[in-house]
C-alpha cells in the first residue's frame, strides 16, 4: 500500500518536481562552468585560422625545432602526426585522449580541464605527414579569467538559485497552496447547506482524498440535519395536536370540580377537590403554553397585523380568573391599575398567557391567608410596568428550572 501511494500520490509528485528543480539548478551551474571553461574554444580556433595556418606551417617546416606560438593566452607547438612527437624540446607531449581521436581519423578535437594551469587543449591536423603535420594549442588560465570566475560564479549561482525558487513556487508550491486554500474554504462551511462550496479536487492524491472526504461529510451532515428537522417538526405537530385536544376536556373537568366544591361540605373532601383543581389549572396552563409554542415554531408572527390590546382589561381578566382559585385556597388576589385604558402593541393571547403563568405560580405556591397582588403602572407616557407580588414562601427550589 505505501508503494502505491508513492507511485500515485502527492509524495511522488513532490519527489519528481523536486528532482526536476534540482537538476535544473545543477544544469544552470554546469552551463556557467562550461561557459567559463569552454567559452573561448571557438574563438581560439578562429584565431588560429586568422594566423594563416598555411604560413605558420611553412615557418614550422623551415625550423620545426624552434617553431612555437606563445601569447599571454595560448601556446602552440607542432608535432609529427605519425609519431606524435615534437622536434621542439620545450613542447609537452600531446594529450593522449585527443591523440587517439586524431589517429582514429578526426581532424580537430579538443577538451577542457577543470584543474591545472591550462583551461583546455586543441589538436588540429595540418597535413598527413611531417614534423609539422599536427598542431596542439593550449589555453592558459590568466588572472583575468580567475577574476571573472570569482565575480561571475556567485552571481550566476544566485541567479540560478532564484530561478530554482521561482520554478519551485510555480510548479509545486503555488498549485499546492491553491488546492489547500480551496480545502480550507470548504472545511469552514461543512454542514452549511447554502454556503458550502466543494473544493472539486479530483487529483488522485492525498489532497484529492481529503476533498472527497469533506464532500461526503458535508452530504452526511446535511442529510442528518434534514432528518432531525423532520423529526422535530413531527414532534412539534404532535404536541400541538395534543395541546389542542386537551383544552376541551380540561375545561370540562375544571367546571365539574368547581361545581363539586360548591356542593361538598366536608373539609377533607374540599381539600382533595382543591388539590385536583390546582392540578387542572396547571395542566390547562401547560397545554396553553404548548399550543402557543407550536404556533411560534410554525413561524407565526406574534405582531402580524400590528395587534393592540388594552392592558388594563387584560390584567383585570387574569385577576378575576385566579381570584376564584385563590378563594378556594384562602388566598386573596387583589389588583391595582390606572382608571384609563393602557393600550400596547402585542399579541393579546400570548401576553395574557405570560401574565397568567406568573400569577398562577404566586397563587398555587402561597399558603392559606396569604395575599397576591397584580399591579399595572405607567411610569411615563410611553412605558408600562406589570408587577406580581405575594407574601408566600415562593416557588420551592426543587421546582425551579
């Protein structure tokens, strides 16, 4: 399995491109050395031609033991092509490898030296025989050459390095960065139905595999979220139906218990019926809350149509409703509010249910002989305050959320 990843995965591509870039760097430096060491070979050959080789050959023929060409850059000696020897005692033996190539039939051969006091050597066949039938020319390394090498080599190496870095960025780093940026953008929005944009990376390597995994994860999350929404919607619908269906029988039970309380004379019977009445009131409030919650979950706007209500009447209606329950428990429920109407913008049903919830807790959790008061005031023309106060023990800690 690892070998397959190396053959087809991202590691292989990085390895191949890195090798290519390294080769490019080496070739650049090699060409630089080649220019410095071999650059003047053609120039030297042309200079030899410009010296009228035929004239020099005649001079050499007249005095082969002394003939030579010496300049600050080159030195030349003549040799017998048959024996590969020079009659000039100062001449060095011809280069063995080049001599073999001349014997093999080549006319002009040359080579360069990386080390030593000469840069290169050239052998040229002048004629088929005689002491001056072969010419050997050597190029010297002079101080100017060394200075040029010291000056140009760091510059060329720097240029080659910069080109290598640029090539690496273009061929390797930049494409990888673009692919990774696309993956990062996709990873940020995994699970968002509208915002997710697939990286769409089909390259058969590790990054392509991550892209495919992100796409699969996004699809799975969206499917799970949709399934949860359907379940939640079904549950909310079920609760709304249950709350709606319970309102009528609870109202009937409430009336029946009220009537039974009025007919019973025994205190024990009244206490049991009062307890049942409290439970009925609690269940009625609970079903009303569930019904309102289901409406809000369905997207109902409580302020649609800009509804208004008289808060004074709403508070008085709630007080009357729970004063009957308070009377059964021996709890007085009083109210205080302005004489004039207090009009506010709200959903009347929801506002009344909110007040009822608090008022119900104050009555139910109070004790016999207790007091509950609901107070509506208008501190300013544009504000109002609803306060519910009681002198009971409060809601037991175990009942609090």
